[in-house]
């Protein structure tokens, strides 16, 4: 009986120590600059409504974006969600800035309202593949950042999907 109590106490201490870990939390600032490494992304494919890369936005992960690259058109579509991936959240003032050769290229992102949305309540934006630099031909060629306004706050989100 004594060894059972010892095991329970050790398990409780180990659990409590793990709960206090802050590893993996993004830095605490509105200009969220954490990059997502797709090889370390724990989001499983079932929670990716459009099969894209999930990006966490905000210091408490209150928003998410899903970046989808269309290999045929080279269009990049960004879907914005609240804390629940898959639940659309209105976004505005999106500026997409991929980097090519170490220099940012500023690209327009056009609203693409989903069913029931207007351009004012839009949660989906598309960057035309015609505007992308020719070097970007797949998701794993993408690095850079974007600016977006969510609930009246501007966020900056870095991304880097390049294979290393």
C-alpha cells in the first residue's frame, strides 16, 4: 500500500510540473511574430478545413489563420478563424508580404466572402497567383509575414514553410 501512495505522489508532482510549462506559447504581444514550422505542427489534418497550414495569431491564440496554396493557379487563400479552427472570423486590412531573396514583396489580398458574408464581414482573402514572384511555386517556398486586423487590433504574423 505504501508503494502505491508513493507512485501516486510522484505522478501528481510530475503532472503539476508539466502543467506549469510555458514551452510552445507564443510571445506576449499583439504583433505576433512566431513562425510556424509545419514539421512541428501538432494540428492534425482533420482540423484543417481546407487542408492548409494553420497559423496561431495573438498571444493567447485567440485567432487562427489557415493558409492554402493552390499549385495550379498559385493563388494563396487565407481563411481567418477565432479560437475555434473552422469557425470563420471577420478580418480586414490584410497585407501579404512574402519574402524572396531576403526582400519582402507587398501584395494585395482581395476579400473573397464566404456564403453569408459581405466584404465588411469577410473571413477569407485571396492573393492572386499572377501577382506572386515566379520563385514561389509551392507552399514550401513560402516565407514572410502578413498584417491583418482582427477585432480592431492589428496583428503581424510571420510564417516560414520552407523545407530546411
